[in-house]
């Protein structure tokens, strides 16, 4: 069955993203949750259940209940690599679609710039703590060989997303970068330089979900879930005998599920927030999400096809390149972004007349992908 | 709304519990999942989605997809302290109740006796890795002061559950203990001695869930979910201004939700699997679950009221005392146990004519509780 038009987003909130050495994770959680609750215009007592997504910043539903003093209700922690936040929303949406609760909260967060759970040291600001740069660097080399792109092609993604990010008040990095600056930046993992990678960032984002048939009683402009897909592949590329480093099956499968539920195809979309953890990832996402044919993502990047002002803006927020990637927060932050555009509230970065938007996460070096389609009409 | 009679268990599996130094977590996962799938009598291709519960043995849905080679479908990891496994089942059940998938798998597991995630050393066999013995020891002292029990009262729980555990082929510890042996055992955290604590154990358990209206097509004796409750309290007792060390609000709330959904009260139950991480916990559970009045749990223990052969057996499996507590596995292992009794397949430990059973987890020193009621009739 489909999730289409069964669950509405009636509130959304997002903390300022950045290196918040002066804040605890709890501060960011409160900031995002209070904005979402105020945006929904509800008393917090109406929240009947919660879901919280984080990869390693906390354990259990207490990650949400303690900072919000929200006890005596069910709260579930979901973890699914970089899709943790979006999968928290997905499970929350299932509970609402099942009629278990009328109004629930789903929140994602991560504290990346302090000691993580168990007192492990914080990751270095310019490298991932795991092997992600390695896999995506190999994917870039494979893409260059298969489709004729170059390091300059990748740089176009960084230039576009940082240009967009200047328009996002809550982004971590709000600065334009030139192609020359991207190409001359320190190398992280060849061919990926500093500006081919997203920064290491703290942040939180939240949505309030409601039964679609009750949503109009609570606000005039609810946003509706049209479809949510999730797919897992193997946990590491070398486990997967079919992995060829040229795109990700999990994204194609998750997108297929979401499009099918929504009853649409990529050409119906007005905007996309996709997982640009590295510049090459966004190019591969174009193809995996069906925004352009296989092998054409590099050309699309070179002609700036998906910039704000064109027919289908991708990452109008500035993407992970500008917001960073506080793991559990990112998927929910993307849904926050779509919600602003679908309501016409996105300010300087507004995509005109946006009616359908897609958000996409890719995690665990291709191991998991989540895709959500939202719309502003029933 | 209620989950009552909307979701059925059509298959259940459980690994042998124990100190499996010779096995990886993946071996235990395969053992439990294959038994559940075979028990359901389905082809594994009919499984349309998965949920996996673990507190720290793995990350992401790949914890399930990799060992089972079950890729291309959605798999979510749920973590909620000691309720991780039962909450994985709860979220799986919501998806089925929402009509999203006809058949799904939910599996819980933990590898406790080897290095855990991140290479941390394995916990010492006779102590918890956190502060659980501390909080439950204080609860025991408070119970003694409030209600007149003693260390001998606690020992009755160990004697009963180890007597039951001898009848469970898959239990970790299968041996009777005398009250004298319990009372003379090494002290762990006064007044809790070695046999007041559950052992440190590896294990996995799985259930196959199906839409209730399809279940009879797949087997003659499906077991139905009657209600599932979950509640979070504060993450640590000292955060909670109302905590008095005499019972746990989360258990009372989760049980209230489950009873209300099922439309029953405790007196309708035929058997209970409850969270006896420590002997005092089972006594407090009697009261919090409504199996006896407040303050009477110690008397009930002393008269062996909840032993096999009496009207309402508690922990006929032998409980955590006999099975140990591989965190993510425990809640699902309890549902496996209820399923055996409700089908009449529990062998020597069978509760006669069992029609309604309850399973209960308590985690995070009272921070979270999950309660499930199962029945064998629509």
C-alpha cells in the first residue's frame, strides 16, 4: 500500500547548523523541537508519540524525552546510517497511517564537533571518521573513466551548492566558492579535495506529523507525504558482487518505491534535496533518482542544469555542502527545507510555484537509501 | 487506535542462548531468522521489510541484510535500551497495520561475550557494564524498608526461575539453585548477589509478522497481537523528581496501554514473561504489571505464587535469570516463548490451555518499558 495523502506535516523546525562547541546536543534538540511545535501551533501535550534519529550521539528514546521533558509516552530511537533521521520520520508516519496516534514528533540530530558517545574523540573537521571518502573517491574515478568527466565537473557542484547556501540563514557554511578555489583546495582523498566534501557539523531538525484527515483543522497549509521509500544494500561495497562504483542500487530502489507510492515520476518534481556528502555523490544521485539519463549527470553539472532559477533546482538549501551532515539530522532537515518551499516560505531561495519536492539520503557507502516525496495538495 | 487483531505472528525462531565465543553475531542472526522463516513456512522472498533491534552490536539495517543476504528491501534498526527488540517488533507491527507490507521480519540480537562495537572490551561476566546493579540494589533496599521483605525473599525468584529454566532447551543456564546457594553467593552490589543478577549472554530471536486477515492462509494457528505499549520515563532516575525507587512508572504506563488496546486486565492473563534482570525487578514487575497489589510482590515471591503449575506462571522460560539478557534479543525471545505456549508447543514447561500471554521489558534503569499482549484467538 502507499503512504500517499495519509499523513501530513503540520510543523517543522530546524536548529542553526554549525560547530556548536558552546551547545550540547540537548540545546539543539530543544531549538528544533520548539520551533516545530510552535510552527504547528499545538500544545505539546497533543504529541502522543515520538521518534528520534541519531547514529551515535545518544541511546534510546530518552535522547528526546530528557531534553524536552516529554515523558509518559512512547519514544523510539531509529538508527540507519545517514538515513537515520528520514527513517525515524518513516516509522513515525507508519504509526500515524496505522491510526495508532493522531499527532507525533520525529526529530533527527547529531553532535559531531564534540566527544561522541563513549568519550571517543571528535572526528577531524576535514575528514570522515570512517571510509566514506575512500568509496566516493573510487566512484569519482570510475565516473571519470566511464563518462568522461573531470575534477572540474565535480567542482561545479560545490560552486552551485555554496552559491545556494548563502541564501540559507541556518546553513553552516554561507560563502560562495569559485571553481578555482575548489580545484586548488587541499586534497582529502584523490580526486576529492576539501570543497568536494561536506563539513563536520552539529544540528537538529524536527517535524510534527498528523493524520492527513485532521491536518486542515490545525493549519491551512499542511504538507502531505506522497511516498516514502527505503532500501538496504550490502553493508560494504566489497560485500556486493554487483557493485560497480557507478551509482547506487539502494537509491534507485528507494526512489522507485517513493515514486510508485506517489504515482509520479521524476519529471513531475519541482525541487530536490539530495545527499551531496561529496560532489560526486550529487552527480550520481541525478542519475539514480532519474533526474537525468545514466551518464549525463556530469554534463548536467557542467551546464549548471539544476541551479536555482532553472526548471528543477537541486539542493536549493545549499545541501550538505553548506549545511554539513549531522548524520541523524540531515534527512529531517531536508524535509524541513521542502516544507518551506511547498508553503512558499523559503525566502530568497524560494523555488517558484513548488508543488512537489523530493528528499534523498544515501548512507553507509551506499548501504542504505531513503527517499521521501512531499506535496502541498491532496 | 488499538493494534488488537490487526497483526499476526506466523513464525518465530530463537537461537540457543549462551556464551558463544565460537560464533559471530551473524551466526546467531541466521540461526534465529532461518528458524522463524521455516516456522512460518514461507519463502524468504515474501518478506517485504525488516526491523532489527540491538543496543550496540551493530549499526543500521545492514545488521540484518548482510547475514541474511536480504537486500533491496527496507530494513530499519531500532534501539531503545533493553526494549530494543520489542520496540523493533512494535514498529514492524505498525507498518503491517498501516497496510504498507503484508509480511515482515523483526529480529533482535546482541553479542555480549566478545568485543562490542568499536572494539570495546567485553563486559565482565558477573557485572553489568553500566549502573544497573546500583539502581536495582537501591530499589531492593527501598522495597525491604517499605514492604518488609528480605534477601531471602529475593532468593525465591532465583530459585523459581532457575527451576523453570531447566525445562528450556535454549536457555543459557540450565541448573537448579537452592535458596542457600543464592544467599551464600558472592555479593555483586548489596543486597544483590551473583544469583540475583542475570548472566551476560549472546543470543538472537526473530518473529515473522503478517496481516491478521491473511494469516490463516499461511498457517492454521497464527498468534495475534492484542496490544503493544511503550513508555519512556527520564533517562536516569535522578533526573526524575517523582522516582521513589519503589516500582517503575514506565512499566505501569506501557502495561496500561497494552491492556487498554487488548481490552483485558491482568486477571485475564494465562502466562507472563517479565524482565527479571535482577530478582528485585521481578517482584516490582508483579506490582507494576498489576499481577498483585502494591506491596504484595514480596509475599507472592515467598509463597511461590507465580511458579509453573499455579494459576499464572511468570517466566515459565526461566526468564533472564536462565536465558541471560542479550539486550536486543530479549524482548523478541519473550514473544517467541509466548508463541510456543499459545500454540501448545512449549514442551515440558507448557502452561496448560494458555490463551493470553504478556511479555514485558524494562530498560535503562527504568527509563523505558515495553509491554506486548498476545493471544491465540481472534
